[in-house]
């Protein structure tokens, strides 16, 4: 089988959701291209391998192939080194290796700036914010605000939503709860507009947990219920059950007038999960 056929096979496997097989197919492509001296094309194939492994939550293996792609792009002084550096930053954040992540995040940002690539600059600022979140929240907020400004300009609603979620998380960690709630609500509004049910569900969990921290157990319970409803709509029954259980644990904290209403809602949700499981 030639390189073209191997590439078509890799793409097909990826589209079928057969990620492990797609990784092997891209590896075959990369080795063939490398053998024939097509270094930049091989680097692209290694980049694809890394992204597939990220998608499979195998960041340790992804790191190896993102490194190889970065090395090849760097060797040829190719601008796609920025993409490889960005992917390295994200992967290293996932692995908790924040100092190394910062190095590659800054590299990607510098290259994207030279290229005047606004999408890339926004993504790099977002990734840098994640790398700084634990040890330098103020700098992380600064990077997120830079990303937010660009995403807003580009009308990238998904990017804007993600930034609001991360800003909410940071403000939560530094006990600025009103600011955290404001960002979670902005994200929820955007997810509603986009009809992104999974995004809505996750954000409703954030809001519920913040109400719980503030001892607003009624608001927490009703938001956990709404989140569970959305998870069921997304065919994610395990997550729905998790937050049904969280709601149930709050019932003793609720006013007596509310307990019956919440219990009935939980019974209805459990029935929905049972019915879906029988389909």
C-alpha cells in the first residue's frame, strides 16, 4: 500500500472513531514519509498522531509524537512549529508539567504573533493561562482576558465560552465568588444560544457547586437537577446519576416545602435513565 492509500486509511479510521487503529495508520504514514525524506509531511503525520492520542486521553504517548513533530518543524524553521509548540503546551498542562508547558506556550505565542495569526494567539494565551492557573492566578487571568478579547473579535463563541468557564474557575479558587458566578452565567448563556447541551450541563454543575459553597442549598439542588436533565439528553447516564446522588445528599439541607418537589424530580430522572437503558 502506498503513502496516499495509507493516508486515506488513517483518515477513514479516524472518521470511524477507531482512534488506536488510526494512530497506527498515521505512524505507518510518518515512517514512510520520513524514509523518503519528506520531513515536513512526516512532521504533520506525527502531529496527527499526537492529537489522536490526546483525544484518547493518552497524553504520555502524545507527548512523544508532539515532540517529534516540533523537532522536525524546528529543524526546517517551518512556521507550523507554532502548532506543535501549542500542542506540547496543552499536553504538558494535562500531565501537570507546568514549567515545561510555559516554555512551549510562550514559543507558540511568539511565532503566532510574528505570523499575525490571531486564532493562534488566542489559543496560545488560553493554554498559557492553564499553565499558570495554579501558581500565578493573576497572570492566568491576564492571559485569559487577552484570549477573550481575540475570541470575541473573531466571533469564536466556543472560545469565548471556554474562557468564561476558566475565568470562573480561577475566581473560585481565589475566593472571588461573585466574579466566578458572573463568568459561569455568561458561559451558560452562550451554551444555551449554541444549543450545546453538554456545555450547559457542565456549566450548571459549576453554578450548583458555587451555590453549595455559599450554603444556598435550594439553588444548588435545582441546578444539579437541571444538569442531570441535560446529561440524560446527551446520553451520559453515569454523569446524570452522579449529580442525582449529589442532589439527594442535599435534601436534608432543604426547606421542608422544597424536599418533596426535589424528590419527585429525582424519581422522574431515575425513571428516564431506566427507560433509556431499556431501549
